[in-house]
């Protein structure tokens, strides 16, 4: 680990409190001069670190940079996030995670970035990922699942993320089938799962779960300003992105253990903002208006047409009628 990261770990552990240069030097095994140089580098990277005579260095409590040092202390996981890569900028965390997975990266390997230049959404759409405003995270999963059970990963992740956001921020979260987290009638978070199937063994080789949460955003591009919201806009408060990132990993690991018995589906249903609503479903060039009835145990959206015919949808773009 670079010396500056060792210093950062000490400052994160004592966030908001002064730690003497000599104490830091002893704990990380370097000279006080090396500590000073490491603090200088951290400041150049944007960290707000003050130095008080006879007291030492203090990392501001308002500091909200994502780092391994700020996230790992909040983890309760055994595997998720224990191998963690944090970037200042990246094209897409899902793209990078996929390249790692193809090279054999272990289950739970997590990629996070402060900004994405080519953030990915469903159906080839882009995901708005501005610097320092959100959490852009991709997790490599290698659960031993059949192809049928692997189709529940996105639904399982949606419940986990909704619960984590609610726990950390207090924002009541609903789920718009299949992969969006809503606060009220606006989108707070998107989830994108990409998977590789082992054809010979008939099961999942790996899945990449990409999670993008709007945290501190107060402005959105015109194209999404009518549908996007953030934790900041919903609460008026700042929440720790590092704490939220860790809590999402904690919740995801917990929920993944229930995927084969689908016990999380009841919570998915409870949080659905579609059940009982008139909806518009688009498949390719075909669009139809239906009534959403339920989410079945396979994570499919059960709908009824105006002629009374019922069916279960596995895919499609859905919006509330009239939107």
C-alpha cells in the first residue's frame, strides 16, 4: 500500500479529530517528514486536511472522497468489497469489472469510481455520472446458480440497494420493475446486470452488478431533469457516500444468500411502484397499455391486458401510463 494511503487510513479512522504527526508516523512505520509529504499529496488530490500546531493533522468531517480507506471500515461482509478498486475516473465500472472477471477476479471484487465518462444503463442508454455526486459501483459475483436463479440477481440487488439507501438516508425507496430505485415519482438509482453463462456446465459463470446512485446531485441535464432525483434533493442533507457504498455491499451480500429460495421477493413486491397501476410496456417497436398485477416468484412482472388475458413479462421497458 502506498504511504499516502496508509496515512489516509489513519486520518479516516480519526475523521474530525486531530492526530499528531509522530503518532501517525509510529502507526504506519515512517518518519514524520514522510507523513508531511504524504499529507501534502493528499491535499493536492483534494482532501481537506488541516494542520494545527501541537495537535497534528485533521481530516475534515465534511470530506466525502471515496476510497478503500473510507469504505472498508464500514464493511461487515465476508467477500463483497474485500477486493476493492477505487478510481478517480473511469469509462465504465461495469466495463472494467467485466475485464477483471474475464481474467479470473474473485467473487465479491468491487470497482468504484468518482466519475464515469461512459456510464452504462439498460438498453444501451448512458447513465449520468458526474464527479463526486454519486456512487458508481460494479460488483463481480460468482454464485453457484442455475441460469433460472441467475435471472433473479437484478431483483435481489434492487431490494438490497433500496434497503441500504433507506437505512443510511431515511429516504423511502420504491422499485420500478425491474432495475430502478425510485423516491416518490423520480429515479434515484439504476441497476444494470451483465452476465456470462457457462454453456457446458449450464450455469452462471459470473455476473457484473452495476449500481449507480444519485447522492449529492442538485442539478441534472435537461434530458433527465424531469425524472431524476438524489438523496440530497429528497432530504436536504449530506450523507456519507463511503458509508452508503459499504452498506450497499453489506446488504447485497446478505440478500444474495436468499436468492435460491426467493424469500426476498415479498419485499420486492412490497416496494413495487407498479402493482395495481396502468402501465405502458415497450418491446422493440411494439407498445401496449396493460395493468400490472403482481411480481411472480421468478421476478417476472404479471400483467393483464384489457381483454382479460394475463401474462408474465421477463423483459421490456415499462413506464406508468401517461408518463
